[in-house]
C-alpha cells in the first residue's frame, strides 16, 4: 500500500537515478553484471506471489540462451541509496509467443495488478521501468527521418541510426482535482468505463499554453459544470498508463448545487460528507479508486483531516475495469 499523502512527495527518494553513469557503456555493463533486474513482457512485470521476481544477469542470459525470449533491451533504473544495489529493467518478448493468454502471462502481472502490494521503493522502480518500456515500444523509428532508432544512454533515450539525433521519453502532464464545497463536502464523479458504483476525482490533460491552475478550472467545469477557486497544489505521482504524470490539486466551489456530469466522461456526480461516504462504502453504494492511485490518497487525506476518522472506514474496490 502507498504511504500517506505527506510521504508521496518523497516517493522514490530511495533510488538515485545516477544519470552520470549512462554515458559510459562499460560502466553500465559493470552495473548490469551485478544488478537486480525487472523482467518486462507486454508491459507486464515478472512476479513471485505478491512481489516482483527480480533476476540476475546470469538468469537473463539463460532465458535468452534457452530460446524462450528475445535478447530485448536493457534500461538502467538507478542505484539504491542505502546499499548501492543496481537496478535494471529487461524489456523483451517471447521468441515463439504462447497460444493462450493463460500460458503467455503465467508469472507476469500488470503494474495495476501488482502495484498495491509493492513497497514505495519498488513501486517507484516499477513506475520508471514500465514508463520506459511503454515509450520504447512505440518509438522504434526516428520522428524526423523515419530511420530505425536504437537504445542509448542506458535506456533514457533512443538514437537515430541515420542522423544520430536523440529522442527522449515523453511524459504527458495531467491534473487531478479534489473538489470541495464550503461545508467541506467532497464531489466525486463516475466514468462509464469504471466498475459500477466506482467514483473518483476529476482529471484531465494539460493543453498547450495552459497553466496547471487554468487546467484545473477548465477540467472541473467541463466534467462537472461548476466553477472553482482556492486552487492549491497537493502532490504528484507518475502514472505510466501509458505515459502521464498526475499533478494533484484541491479546489473549492461556491456553487455546489450546479454540479452535474457532462454525460460523456462523467455520467454521474455525488457530493459526500465524511459520514455519507462512510455509510455509502459500508452499504456497498460506493467504491473508491484503487490504493495504487494518487486519487485514493487524495480522498484519504480529505477524510482523515477531521479528527477521529479511521481510514479503515474506506474500503474501496481494487478492480480497474468491470
């Protein structure tokens, strides 16, 4: 489970990305030889039970030699600040893809599935690894000339084989907003692709020329029909599904009675006091966002801000889709 909201600002501080090592292939090879390695196939992580299944370089070589997996790509993730352990991701594919999903994904899970059981350190590493894997997967060619690209600088760039231009991973900025009224009630919305009774905060992508605060006001108005002010930054979270960073804000509206879904992205909105939220969860009328998400941490932060509130009252579902 993720740490409290106050700790989210330091999520991942246990890992030094050690970017100075990326320019030396000999140093990266040295680190690879002693590294703990995440195995990624089809944006899924190798797991053992509820933990990541970390390989060493000899085990990677054996899997390649066996003919089961292609050589793939290596991405340097950084060094453990406490003991200097090197971490890499190995992004590969089956040599001969199994015929069924059950066989194909046995021993692998998506980050959405495994994320809630990971410690902050390994969650941070997994966010980094999956974010890189997703980007590399869809950028095999140069956007300037169309020539093939290869992995460079330990996986932090792709390099064109023709003009040697460097292409860097893209991260899409998105805001997510905790909307309250003057009575400190919380407004949540339901997206039709979510499980029935799942409600969450409002979110959307930053547009060119916008400030984050302008984006907050626009997205909340587009999805719920209300205007907000008192916009305050809360925290942020990488969200590699496939390539976002969630910038979390709180905001207050003076017109709670005007709230209504836009009918497309948000089909229903509901106001909750803390007592109403507790009762709705108890009766099964409300599912909160999964614990891996910053949305869940934001809601928990609001709920626990009132003395005597127990986060054990908030038992949201962990499924992501119906």
